[in-house]
């Protein structure tokens, strides 16, 4: 080996020795080896801000575009910065409790928790830097000017530094004049608190200590060599390191009080801080909780945590602790409804079905009486799910078609059905049209539909996630009043109130309030069809009786057995005041995004739980075809055909997704059996719709036309969030989609269909 090679080898060895004995590196390695929970929390934050986790739910928007009191501005980023500073300090304090006893040299330093935190900052500094860069990149996508991005990053950093400075000041006030190795009497109450994080009675063997640290950061810009502490008694060292544990206990209690306070006063809009800030606060609580567990159970911490989780899960099944997700307006204090096959047959007897059929014939006659032509086209509107993007797209398309036809299209629309966000948008537009006709308009409401649309596009994700974190994540104990009944509050209530505020209170009605105007054909009928999670049947919710939509029957066989694929909500829960349920809640039930909004529990035996209607029929096309088939004879005599107007915020056409290449690795072999079913799920709906459409053309004696109004183009990536939050850029994209040739052509076809109908 040459002299130069020897010098290079020696230089590398020196650098390697410096790195491996540098305190920040040693702490980072300890986290990689022994801190899986902490790393999972940081990984969650990294993945969230990088748009790699739950992007379709809009989770990244909570961090990259936080909202406070309806605005994403300096204050919203500042609040997130405060919470991020709190989480960072919780990470430092928990790490100090975990690992400080391994490094005896810390006891020889003044302000040991500060020195420890400076050296423990590789992960927090990396994340804060990465977060700032992601904010800058995201804002550059939605703004031409970089100033808003820089201001928001500055406000975030200001919040981080303010909170870190505040917490350090809190810890530095502890016994400033007390010698570091001097025991000081502690009051009994403080002894109890200190025991939460104290390790005084634990022994640390030489095998557990890590003395392989030779350099550390005294502060952010000064490097120091460690001093040996071997000449001190270990009990004295431990006493010095534990002097902050009492303050850590108070810090932990303060975090819990903060979460409880946010939940208690959540109805005040100034308390509803950005959901990203709430997330960071809750993660801070879990970090401190993990520190308390580790102090008590050491190596048994995972086992102890598992036992506690199992115990809490068991308690949640007990009647005293079980808190169902209730439906506003239903009576949960009476005898639960019975659900079995006998009940299904009882509520679909020939007489009931016949009466319901005649009831709908009367509605059809009322509808026809309001038409200008002898044989009008009957319009059925199908709307898809897709969060706010679907709500806004549905509203935009209905408004465009209403203007293009001078209101004729809405007058000829007999029914609206579908799922999720599309039904929210359709409900709002239907209500606007009805109130315009009846002059039931509050003087404070704007008359410009474009302004009304902006209300519909407002965020519903932030208040929902906020309530999930401060209320639903723990034991729910708060209640609210609806009508003359008391219900347990959950995040679904926050969603309802947000939807109510965004729609100016227009939809704050009961389901029965729509019975008469629908019957008189003053507005289209709406049918909601959430799915029973237990067996896949649909729960048909409507202001009108719908027994004939709950079963299928083969007329070609002798037995003519019925297959019950649904339940009629109004009849099954008649004794539980089904008609009094909130119409806002009805919309939300049909839009139950998994985990975002809760799956509601119905008062039945066995208990029924409902999930998003899109699980089975994302745009309600199947229900529309069944209605057309049910009244085929009347339609043949009284109309010139049926037109399905399909407002699609998902794939533009009913075409299955292309098969993906098969991955041939062991991990893929493990997940493919389940993952394949999930991947193929959306295609199954496409196959079923194609089959239903073919059968409808053969079975119906009237012409059937289907017009699609797609938000996306073929082969175009669905880059709009499938959530209850949209960015200004995404809202603009939805508006621009109206001007596409295919959607303009659809509007002209609608006008052509309406003008071709014969006059009276």
C-alpha cells in the first residue's frame, strides 16, 4: 500500500470513528433499533406530506393546505407549526426518558434535556425541511407567485420555534439553583406524578449502557468532547438525569387536558384548529404515553400495551361502554326492529306491493300533468360518488343543463339516484330549484347559483377529522339534541353540521318533509341506497314507499321465489320514527367513506350497520332501470322514452380497467389473493352495468337513451382528490370540464330529446 493510500485509509478510519462515536448518530441508530412506534409516527408524517399515503382521501391536503375558520392562511400554518413544535418536543422528552440513562455523561452537563434534544434532532430537522419543501412545491402548483408559499413556510417555522422555545423555557425553570446531584424533598402529590416517568428503582447494567460516545453538540453550532462520569455513584447520576421527569409528567397531563378541551368546546369555530395540528397533538399524547409505559414496564412494554388494548376492546363491547353511531331522528329508546326473512316477506306482501305500485302511478300521473308535451321523455338522473369533486361536478352539470333547457330538464326529471358525494350535490341543487319555484328564499341567501356553488365546495374534511381525533378516537361521552331526543355525538354529526352550514341550512329537514312535494311532482324523487355491511343488501331510503325495490322475482318459474336483495327503511323502522330522520344525515349515510365518516348503527335486532352506497352501485343505474322496468306499461303508453342522464365523476365510460402486469415475487404471492379481489371490485360493477343495460333494452317497450357527462376523459388520470376537500386549482379544473366538447354535445342532445317530444 502506498503512502497516499495509507493516508486515505487512515483518514477514512478517523472519519468513520468520528461518525460512529458522534452522539446524534448514536441516538439515531438507537431509534432505528429500539423505537418502532416513534419511527412509525414519523413515517406517517413523511408519507402524508409527500402525498404517498391516503392521497385519494385528501390527507395530504390537511398538511399542505391546512384550514382554520374556512381559510388557509398565515394563522392556519402557524397553528400547525405550534403543533409540530409540540410533537417535536414530545419526541425529545420521550426519547430522553427512553435513552438518557444509557449516557451517563449527560448528568455532568447543565440543562441536560436541552443538550439531549439538540443531539436528537436528526429526524425532526429532516422532516421539517422536507415538509417545507413539499409546501413550497405544492403551492407552486396552485399559485404563480412564490410569495404565498414563502409566507406559509415562514409562519409554520415561526410556530415550530415558538413552541419549542416555550417548552424549553418550561423545563429550564426547574430547580435552576439546585446542584445537579443534590436530592430535594418532593411533595407526595409530585412523587405520584414523577413516578409516571421515574426509573429510580430500575437498575441499569453495564451491558445496557452505551459509553461509546466521544463527541456531542453542545448547541446547534458547537461541538464538544464528552466527559467521563464513572467517578460518580450511579444513583447520583440517575438522580441528575431524572430531575426533569416531574415536569415531563405535568407536560403529559397538559397534553391530555388540551385534547379534552378541544373536544369539549369543538362547537366553537375558533377551537376547531386545522386537522393536521390536531393530528400532531394526538400523536404527541401517544408519544408521551409510550414513554410512561416504557418507564413502568421496560422490555415488557409491547406486551403491556397489547394487554391494555385487548382490555379496552373488551370494555367497548360492554353495554356501559358501547357507543353506537346514531342516526339523528331515529328512536333508539324503543324496542329494536326485528330483521329476519319473515319480516321481509311480511313487508312485501302482494297487497303492500300493489298499494306501493299504485302510489307511484299517482306520482307518475302528477309528473305527466306538469309536462308540456303529450308523450314527454322521462328523465332519470344517475350521479356517482367521489367526495366533494362529485358534489361539485353534479351541481355544475345540473346547473348547466338547467340553463341550457330553460329549466325544462329539471321539470322532466322524475327521479335522482346514486351514491356518496353526487347525491349531496344533487340534493342541494334540487332544493335550490324547489325554493326558487315556491319563493321560499331567505333574504340573506345569495340568489346567484355560482355563489351557492362555492358554499357546496367548502371543506368538510377538516371538521370531520378534527372531531375524529378529539372525540371518536377515545371514549365518546358528549351528546347532542335533535328534535326532542338525545344522541351520542360522533364525527358524523360534525360532517352533517358542516354540510348544513355550507348549504345555508336549506337541507335541515326531515325525510318526511319531502314526501308531499315529491308526490305532487314538485321536485324529483330521490332514492338513497346505502349498503348493509353484514350481508350486502341495500337499505332503500326514500320519502316514498318502495317495497318493490327490495326483491327480485323470476316470473318464468312455477314457484316464483323472491330473492330479497334490499330492505325498505321506512317500513322496517316505522316504529322507530324512520320518517323523522334528518335529511342531512340521510345524505351522509349514503356517503359513508370508510374511516372518514362512521358507519351508522340502526336500532334493530340483529343490529344493522350501513356503508357507502357506492359499494354496490356507484351511480344508481341499477335502481333507475328497475324503476323503468317496474312501470314499463305506463311508460309505453304515456312517454316517448326514458333518458338516463349519468353524471360521472369517476371513469368516463363503463369500461373495465386494463389488466395489470403480474408481479412474480413472494410478497406479491402473499397479497395477490386478497388484493386481486379488491383490484377487481370496481370492474365487477362495470360488468354488471353492461349486463343490466343490455337486458333493459330487451325488456323495456320504450326507447332507452343514456347520456354520460364525464368529469374525466378516457385514459386521463383521476387526479382530483376522492375526498371532502378540494384545492382551488381542482375546483377550477371541474369548472373547465364543463366546456369540453363531449359535455357540450351532451347538453345539445338533451335539448334535442326534449324538443322532439310531441306537443299536447
